[in-house]
C-alpha cells in the first residue's frame, strides 16, 4: 500500500497550530417565539461573525417588503420560515469566540417541529434554553428541558429573554428563575446559571447591559466560553461497535479489517478482545490506518480498524470489548425510557426496528409502565399505546439478543432509536436489563399449547401407526455446501424405508405461505413461520426436513421452541454460525451426499426417532 | 483529538455507514476542493480503497484542466468513474448566456436534470475503462439510490438545515418540513420504495476546515484555487459563465488558510462569486428543493 509515501511530505507541526482549536456544538432551545433565532442572530452580528454585507442585505430586503427588520431573519433561511416568522428546522451556524469555534444549532420551538429540535439537540454538548420574561415558563420550556436530560446534555444555561418587555425588572427575572429551577429540580437537572437578556437590544448577549446593573454575571458569549469540553471517554471500558468488515481482495489487499468508531475506551495491539453478543474471542494483530503514522493504540472518538490474529466469523453490529474489562450486557428485554416522534402511535403487536450503536434488530413493545407528559410531568399508568411527543417508561423485546450497556454506565451504548415506516420515529435510553420474565415467543407457545385443539388421535397412537417419532430435521450451513441435495437424498431414503417424511423446499414456502412478507422482515418472519409449520407437521406425526442458510443460535432457539413439543434434530454442514454444542450432527461439505444422508438417518435411528433403520 | 480529527472521524463514520447500508451507492465528485476532500475521506474510511463509484456531471462549461485532473486521479486511485452530461441541451444551446435561459434555468438544465437522469441510469452515461484510460458507454446503467454529496452547512441557508442522511422522493425533491429526526449517530438508512437518500458527510466542516485538512493530509488539489501569477484565483469552482475569480495572490494552501483565518476573506461568503445564488434571493433553496446539490 502507498500509505507511507503520501505521509512523508507532511509537516505535522505546521498544520497543528491551525487546527488545534476545538469546536463545540451548542443548541439553542425554548418555547416558540421566545427569541432563539433572534439571540443567535444578535450574537453573530455583535461578534462580527456574519459574512460581509449579510446584515445590510437582510435589512434591505425587509425595507423592500415593508416589514421591520429582525435579527431572526439572519437565521431563518428557508422561504417558509421567513414567510411564517418561525423556525422550522434546526440550523447550524458557525461562529468563533476568542476561545474556540462553535456550531450554534438554532432549534425550532414549535411543538410540531419537536423532531427537528431533538435532531439539533442530540448533536449538542451544551444548551442555552430561552424563556420569555413576559410570557414566563411555557409548555415547551419544560418539555425541552426534560428532553435535554434524556439526550444526555448536562451543561445548561438559561437565558431569560425579552427583559425589555418587563421593564428590566429583577423581580420578574427572579420569579422566572425560581419557577424554572423548581421544575428542573424535579427532573434532577441543575442549570449552570440564569442570565437576564434582551436579544433584540443586545443586552448581555455579547456585551453587558447598563440598564440591568443588578446583574453582574457573565454574558451569553462569556457563558458559552465557560462550558467545558468533555474529554473523550478513554478511561471507560472499550466499546467498539463493528460497522463493517472489509476485505478488498480484488485490489490485491489481503487484510481483513474490522472497522468501527471507538465509542469508549482504548484498543491496543495484542489485546484479547471479545465480541458481543456472540461471545467469540480473538486477539488484535494490527491497527490499520491510511495516510497516517502507524500506531499500536486507538482511542475513544476515533474511527478505526484492526486485524485479528485468529480469523473468526463475526458480524457487523457486534460490540468489541476487551477481555480484561467489564463486558456489556446481553438480553432480549430492555426496560427503557423513550420519547416517541412518529406520526403513527407506538403500539403493541407491531414490529419495529431497534438500532443501538451499529446493531439493528426487530423489536416489539412488550409493556408500558407509565406515560409522561414532559410539559407538565403528569403521568398515566393505563395506556395501550404511545402518542407522538409522549415520553414513556416501557419494556421492549428484541427478536434476538443484543449487547448494550445501561445508559447510566455507558451513555454511548445505552441509547437507541426505533424505526417505524422507514424512518426514525423515537429514541430512548436503557434503564435496566429485564430478566426472569418470559419472552414473547415462550409466552406465545404457552398460550398456544393451552388453547390447542387436541386431536383424539394421541401422539403415541400416531407414532405407533407411522412407526416413527415425529421430528423436525433442520440442516444449516453456508451457501454452496449442498444442504438441499442432502435434504432431498434424506427424504428419498426415509421414504423408501417406509417413513412418513416431507422435505419443505425454501421456495415452496417463500413463494406460497411467505409471499406476503416484506423484504425488511423476511428472514425473521420466515424463521417464525417455519417454526409454526414444523409444529403442524410434527403434530401430524411427520418427519419434516428443512434447510436454512447460516442459522443463528437465537434463530435455532426460536425454531425449536415453536416446534415444541415436537422434537428437533440439528445438522450443520460447515456451519460457522452454530457451535458444535448446538449441533446434533456436524457434517462437512467434502463428504458425498449419500454418506451425509446416511449419517443423518443413522442418528435418527440411534436417537430412537425411528424404531429401526435398515437399507 | 484536534478539531480536524473529530471532523475526520465523524465523516469516516458516515461514509462507512452509507457503504454498509446502501447497495446502490454513488459519490458525486465535482473536482472541487470539498468533494475531493470527501474522496480522500473515503480512502481513509476504506484503508486506501474507494469501493464506491464516483460520478461527475460534466456541464460542458467546466474548465479543461478540471477534466485532466479528474482523469489523472481516477487512474491513479483506481476509481470507478462515471460521467453524465445533458448533451441535448448543450447541442441545442439551452444554456446561459448564449442560449435564452437565465442562470437558474441553466443550472436546472445542465446540473439538476442530468444529475437526476444519470443517477437513475435512464440517460446514457460514460464509465472509465482502466485498461485504456478512456471513457466508454455504460452498458448496464444501474439506478443509484444513495448519493453521497460534499455539501457543507456553512455554505448557505438551506444547506445549514440539512441532515447527514436526507431522504428525497422519486422526483429528487426535498420536503424540508418533513425531514425525519436524526439522533446521536443514528441516521435514517431505511427508505421507502421509490425514494432515495442523500448523504452529507461534510456538513459540520467549514471552508477553513477543508483547507486545513487539505494541508494536513497533503491532498493534491486542482491548481485553479491558486494564483498562478495574475493576482486572481478561484475560491469556489463552478461553471465558467457563472463563477468569478477573486482577487488574491494566495499561491499555496498555507496562503489560502491565512486569507480565510484572519485575512481578506475572513468575513466574505465563499459563494459570493456564484451568480445563480443571487438570482435565487440570496439562497439556493429553489434549486436545492428541486434536486440541486
């Protein structure tokens, strides 16, 4: 590779003096019309941060349209925003103080655009929350405050704006401070300070105000500079969610690189690493870079890549952690606090997608504990669904186990979003891993067994008549290992030996009973239905044979449980996803079809699923 | 980590996420500094490789040295290079200023329209054959459903409101009021049939950051950005009729950084030399709603 040559020309020292300054993202939030865009506009204007001519241009446009100039017009760039005088979507404004560079995120305050406010706030490291001194604390002053704490933003300054409308009264200011401090204390948040401002007049924005001499604290500009830049969480346990695994063999590159962003911790060459939820292990061989000096360590915040000493089968979405550090939790049931932004409510019996770090799994709403109105902290306990803008404490159940942390332990791997109808529709944090309660599949099987209409022909009678115990034979392995030929051969042999057997071809179910499954849910729903079909076949006394490519452990567990009380026999051909302990029989693709089928039939006999087996 | 390290890590994360999520993914390369930095970040993300095809919309008005530069690095970096053009509009002179189109209509004809049709594959497009170094007709033009673009939020108003991953409908239209939320590092990587996604890995970069990064990484950049002796250079590259040079004697990256950081361009908007912006009431919203990048 040409990594080093391009790097040699570089003068690191020279570039550092220009790029060492830090950048901080600050979100400006609060109720609609409390003056967020005006504050940002004023800040930009008073610090000479606007491009030349911008102020004059906007003033001229206002004069042309016979409307009074407002600083907010500098920010509300969209035509609809200017026409309606409100901010619709969060805007990024770039701005420099003497101390550092900022991206100010001007968020909308209208409830209809809460999703846009959250998108802006989720990117921020600190927040300035505005409250109109004349209107006082409003619905979205509280809602935004609540959401900040959920989003994990700890540094908050409150600007009590429009002081000019209340005669710059210290009493009014104190009353607003008291009311809002009280609200924040109920949600365990503490504002760093309250500042009386008039964004329109520029009082305490970039410069102090002579009128409000009773306030001697910092201006908005100074308090931005007082926000602390949180150091990268290098001291926490390693969490490296795998984004992808690269091998660019066609470009003569044989490295197999595990790539991802280090959320927390440190990764070193030689570290023994564990992948979760699979639990597989390997050792870090190299840390890979392009056009940078070679290195033996990578840290939180870096998008990195590494190679392993021992090649093992792992998948994107798993979390890499270190064997000598605390492991993430693994579960299918998560107690969460979440906010819902979807147009359609969040309901039971509907499948959503949960994305946590780089993992992505189907998920169901399992139970709702409480629903909270974040604008007044009132709660309800008997809700059957979650409406748009509700905040809820609820339990989610994922179709397969995922690795995560509690939000209180490691924020980066303790939060998630939910996808509904192709879009992010909600987000939340994990409070606890729920254990010791039945998952949805088990609960379903228990219910199904309870209500099952039992035939007068008992399983024993069927077994005697058919001369066999009904069984699901599932053959798994990578593509191209001859699973189907083995399955067909086995069916033929058993049939010729007088058994009641049926091989269910993949397409036979995909094009028929599964033809309504959308692509997104194809695999999981296919597995679920295969489990139910198997259950019918085994209930009917049959031996059913099915093939599934690369069956995962959790999928096998679903199949087996759905097939209950029918028996299952699991065969792996070169299987990489199932360990030997999960397999009843391990075959390799090298053996011929006849031998493989014979080996399976032999095992069926040994296990007494067939009374005797002879050829 | 320095500011550039943070920006780089975030952009690399976005590029990798895009590559993992979309099969039919393409990256636009205008040959300008931003999309060249984007291309470099792809080499960072994929450890020296660029597994995503690059697409260039040739308006026929681009300065000739841009094409030479494009093809040189397409060969050197082993890029899967695709070129599209509105040949009909160029032949029939539906252009500005020699046709009877205004600037915005010309942008639509030479940029937005060919972009839409080259992406969907329903207009002929050229691909580079690395054995011959020449372009050939793309025999199996696939439709791209994910498009990576080098837009920066500090360029103009409507770009400041973009998401990293932004869904567009099948007409390439942008429904600004209905943008889905984007939280933490979770992006909208699912999309309904008939829609596609624009991906913006450079949103948080400023013009100054771009030049600082070019300097740090020593990225080869086209020399139109430098004063070659006449006291003029391009600050932003577009089509010849609508893009003016600026008066500047900056001859190298360091001198450009000085101009931007505290010198003569510290408070002058980058796109002030782009005439189509002024015609759109000071922003690009009209064009961008309709599919302009």
